C-alpha cells in the first residue's frame, strides 16, 4: 500500500513540472482504436473519439465517447468528460500525459443491459509527427472506480493485466 501511495504522489507531483507541449486556447480532435483477435474466437474492436480544448499549455479538458463490440451479443457504449495534463517531454517530439475521466457506460451482455459510472486515472504518450498531427498511445488505467447496480469497485494498479502495454489503445490526434 505504501508503494501505491508513493507512486500516486510521484505522478501527481510530476503534474506540476513545467513543460510546453501544446498551445493554450487550441483544440484537439482525437480517436483511438483497439482490435483483438484470438484463435477460435470472433474479433472484438473498440472506437473511442475525443474532443478537447487546452486551457493552459499543458492542461486540456473535453468530452469523450466510446463503442466496443465484443461479439454479436456483447457490446458497450460510453460518454464522459476528461482532464489531461502533459507532464513530461521526452526529446523534442514525445510527451507523456496523465488523464482523469468520468464516464457513463451502457453494457449489453447476452441481451441484458446494465448501466455504470466509471472514474479512471490513466496515462499515455503522444509522438508529434507535425505541428498539427500526433500519434497517441493510451496505456491501461492505473486507478479505476466503477459504480454499477449500487455496487462499487475500486481498483488500484494494473489489476488483471500482466503487461499494461498489452491493453494499450493507439490513435491519432489532430490539433487545430
């Protein structure tokens, strides 16, 4: 538990570092996609669009959504808000960010629909190709709170994931 608290303190403390990775008053349009195919199992995919606005040179806020199709009977949709902070520049073209988001989700499994609310803390990285175009990678969430059917679950760390990079989502960001 002490290691987890220390890790969170380091992440939150690093948010105060001074870096410049975007222009204040600029907007971003982004999207990530995921695709999984295993032997003898139908493919699953996810699409997650995001629209944001930089309120400072390193902090953006905005809205996000998502759709995931696992098979003919299992799918989920989500809509929510996010806050993102760019906190570490690696070289001239790469920036690491942390992101907090709150979403409302609707999940259908075997024709049974459930609704939930999630709050997540995750991180990722952007690689700047041009001034207006970035490649982005979002890694699995570090902390997650879910409330569904009056049951709450809080997860800290990459629970159930041996390699957090194996659950990554990749996408493109357009800045305007």
